[in-house]
């Protein structure tokens, strides 16, 4: 019988080199400056962000360079055609006809040239005449054989030019922009990669086209994330346009902002090309719009509703979470123009709803640990993956995330029988540090920043916790129960349809799942039928009141 294998996943298996790397990382974090840490995240400028949020992108003047051939291409080709394939076919037919008609003069010239080349002019004339007749007969047979073969095997017809839909749409920039408003960003990227006409059309007006698509797909996210602090998502203008004076001013560090290394393309004077939002930025904006919507919709399906402006607050929280230092995060949240008092209230309510969603009223665990762990990540994507059930569905995944966040090597040594899930010592406990492991100080989470800022503004949010708990459950004016609406519960997952919907096509004007999208409700979640029942009960109550008043 084989001996059981020992578990090498523990502190006892760590080598000397692993501990030396932990020591080197700590020394590097102690020496790291604030500018070096801020390089990992965004360089926050609340005034510039507010300026972009309040600016109407649709009113920006933009001149679209029209493609030379601005008319749509012909769908059908003429039956006779005038293209190069038709010309080559005519030349081929003419060559065949000249071979078919035996030319006596040409044969005589070739015969005399052959005699001269072989020096046979002084040979017996009778013998030459006999060979000439044989050669003439063979040349005639060859010509007739070629003609017979051509008659039996006619050349294939030239291929008809097929209609190029993408090329026709790309001939008019305004048309392709309007069509792509209804196309997913990943499909736009595929068209940009495989279609030359589409590639050229987008490159001519990269900035205006991408902003038009983003404003249609994610209007509020476009206003928030179009700020130049997200320059790392931008690309060089494909047309090589130089930056204007306004473009240069956008990238100058503002007062109170850490002066790190110069922004790319601004210091590269020889290139002298401005940077504009590209397709990568478009995918980021739309992805954040969808994930914020899914987070709120999942909470609504669980019965934890949020106010109407919660999606804007979560997007602003995402901006704060992009900052790599606590001071940068505090500069953003301390600006009342960027993060208003209403945003502070909604952010605190959102965190209360998260705690309720992560705790069962009977079985517990009556802890805020999971909420703090998710808000301590680099973005809201881990929270979205957890709520949507795409990741972190097992205890091992949650434990591994917790180990990466704030459980250091010393904490592991103090605890016995703690599984490390394959993590090395230098990977433990670095997620809660500034720069996500580059600095040595603790990086403040949103659940730490919001109460502190609310106390600084004297909002007294601690007295509103009970109201936040019952928000969305009871109508305080009537006492009736409230249920989530269809719009609040809407989610869409086009990549992963449920199994019973993969081969199913909805009827005309029939919304999927009653209008809540193609993501099924779980057993413990609210359903559209519950909304209909509640509306029916309200209607019955109103009818009874009308009857009582009439009596």
C-alpha cells in the first residue's frame, strides 16, 4: 500500500530564497515614493473629471473626413463588364483565334529562319521540299487540334464580383458610425481587424467615431471615463494629427496632483501626434457600464434595491478604486463637485445592501468580511464575478483571494493547518497595500473612505443605517411591500445563454424572461411574476378604497 503523500502547501515548505524575496519586496516598498506608487494607477484630478462629466460630448465640433469614393458601391455588375478580368478574357480569345487560322506567311518565315540557323540552304531542294511538306502538315494538325480542344473545353467564365456590404457601408463614414452603434465592441474590433475598408474609415475619424459609439452604448460612463487621466487606454491618432493647444493642456499636472513621469506622447516631441480614445478604451467603458448594471440588477433580484442614481455612484467609486494611493483617493472623494453628498449616501446604502446580500438572516455569518474583501480589490470586477456566479464560488477561491489581500507570511506562521492554495510567501498580504503591493502603507478602501468623508461633512449617515436597511422593501407612506421592477432586474449575457434558451428564438415583441434579460432568476430571487402579483394587490386595494368611498 502506497504511503500517503505529505502536504507541501504550507510554511514549512518555504525555502530560504522565498523568505529572501519577501525581505527584498519589503525593502522596495519602504523605499517607494508616492510618485512611483501612483504610476500603477490613475493620476486623479477631480476638477478635470468634473469638467468632462459636465461637458456634453455631442456638442463638440468634429469634422469628418469623407472617403474619396463617398457613393455606395454598385450591387450588381454589368453583364458584359469592363474590368481587368474581362480584358484578359478578350486577349485570350484573340490568341486562340490567331492560332486556329493557319498563317502561311508566318510558317514560311519560320521555315526559312530554321534553314538559315541550321545552315541547310545548299541542301538538295527535293529533300528540303519533302521535309517542308511534312512540317507544314504537322503545324496544320497542331492548329486544328488546339481549335478542337478549345471548342470542347471552353474557358471558365470570369468570377462575378460579389457584393461587399462592409465596404459599401464604409464608403460613407456617417453611415458606418450609425450602424456600429448597434454592434458589440468586440465585433467592431473584429471588423477593424479583417476589413480594410472599415479599418481605413475608422482611422480617418477615430476620435469622433469611438466617442459616438461610447456615448450611445454607455452615455454616463463616457462622461466619467473620457477624462485624460485614463490616457493609458488611449492610442495615437492614426491620421497623425498633431495635438492642439487644448490637447496639450489636458495632460499638464494640476495643483495638488503628484508630479510623476511625463505622460506618453506629450514628452515625445519628435512624434508630435496626439492621443485619442481607441477601441480598447471603448471596450473598457462598455464593460464597466454592463458590470455596474449587473451588480445592481443582481442585488435587486435578491430583494436589495438601490436608488435611481446608484449606477453613477458606483462608476465614481470605480474611478476612486483606480487610484493607487490613499492620498489620491482622498483627493477625489473630498471634492464635493465630483463626489456629492447624495453619492456618499448612496455609496453607504450600497455597502449596507452588500452586507445584507452576503449574510443570511438566520444562518449568518453576521460579518462584513466578504464585503470588505470585495471592495478592497483593484476594481469592481471581482464583485461582479462573485454576484454573477462566474468566479469565487468555492471556499478555496475566497480563501485564496483573502490570502492575497491582507494575510501576511507572519499571520500564516501563527496559524496552523492553513491551506495556501499554491501561493508563495511574496504573494501573501500585498493586495491591501498602496500600489497593490508596490508601497508599504495600507490602501484605504471605499468602505473606509465613505464614512470618514461623511463625518467630515457632518452628514450623520450613522443615523440612517436602519432606513438604508429597509429601503426598497416597504413604502413608508402607505406601508405596502415593494418589489423590484423589470428595469431594475434586467441583465443580459449574450455570450453565455442558458441551456434552454440556446436553441430558442423569442416570438415577435416577446421579451426574454418577461423583460428581465436572458439571465434566469434563481429560486431565492425576485421574479417578474412577483412584480405582477404586487401590482395586482395594489390595484385590488385601490378598488376596495373606491368602493368604500362610494358607499
